[in-house]
C-alpha cells in the first residue's frame, strides 16, 4: 500500500480536522497517523498526517485542500523523502564526524552533498567519505565576497538544509535571507544562556551546575532563532573550562543528530520564533 505524508500549517478555525479528514477520504486515502496542534496565542493550526492509499492526482488533492482550508494555508504533500544537506565547518570535527559516519552507514536518511570549510583542516577527513570538500578562506576576502563564494557553491548543490557544524563565522542578514528557514546551527550552550563566543568559559565563570547544547534555525538575531532540540548534562565545581568543553562535545553531537532526524522526517514546523515538533 502506498504511503503518503501531508503537512499543513494554517489559521485555526472550527472543524479543520473534520474538513481535512473528509477530503482525504474523498481521495480514498486512509489516515494511519495524525498529529495536530493549535497555538492559541497566534490562532495557528499545525498537522502532520500519514495516510495510505493510491493518490491518483496529487495536484487535485493540493488544490482541494488549499480551497477548503483558511486562506494562505501552507500545504505540502509527499515532500522529498531523501533530502540533501550541505555542511559548513571550521576546524572542530566531532559533529561533522558523527554526521558523515551516519551518512556512510545509511542511517542519516539524507545525502550529504558537500562540505564547505573556511579552513582546510577537515578536507582530507571529508574526502575519505567521497564527499566533495570546498575550501573558502575568509582571510583574504571581504565578508561579502566570502559569503558570495559560499552561496555560489551552495546554489550549485541546491541543498534542502545547510548545517553549521561548528562553523565559527557570523553570517550576514543578506546570506541568511537567501536560505531562509534552511540554516541549522549547533550552539554549545543551553540557549538563551551564554549567547555568542566562549559559552563554556562564561558558564564556568558563572559557576553553573548544568551545561548543554542547542540546535536552532539561524536568523538575523544571533543565536536566537527557533529552537529545535536542547539537551543538558550536570557539572560541578571540579569541572575546569576544558572539562566542560570535552563533556559539551558529546551533548553537541547528540543534539545535532536529533535535530537532523526531526528535520529530515518533516516533523518540524516553524511558528514565529518557536517550533512545533511532532515526534
């Protein structure tokens, strides 16, 4: 039996679930899983539907759903299942290594189309997985030229998502706009605490008892985009800054892995500066 996935985000109104169910039944589709959520503050409705059955006309279903749902409803039917991701790196390898190993053993459910680094340190490692590595140095280029060169490379690959895997450069609003809602960052802090550089030192100096990591969408507000996944681990007075860094790397890897799984399975909706996630 053919499986279908339908994602809907629209203004809330009475009877939406009944309307959607009726339309799917009219198209001989059987709902096998339906998760929905209403954000009462913004009066927004979100649903992720898995259904089975042959779909004679995807276009006809799309048109009917958009006609019967509130205006400007965002409807996606059977989005591309194997997505492409591009990874931006600097020198740290732990998050990249985890993603590439999952890609190698086919547990990522995505194609890593390229890795771009502003240093060449990780080029040999990346090429061992037979993945293209592009070195774009920031040292002899203006910020605009540096970002334009990266953007040109990305446009050639057309990735669904761009992962900042310990990419230690702040991106401009112009760059972010080109890839809106497609750039994912792993931040080595439990946001909103310790935004920006050296969060482990900030945490150490504050004497915190937990440290963590946050995967989030990138926006023009530094480290303040919609959060996808967060995790924490306990620390104590005996931890040095370096101890926190070592422990934090494990959390960063786990958080990025979880965030990618949710994104690649189309379980994440962006709602303003928040996310709705159907796990």
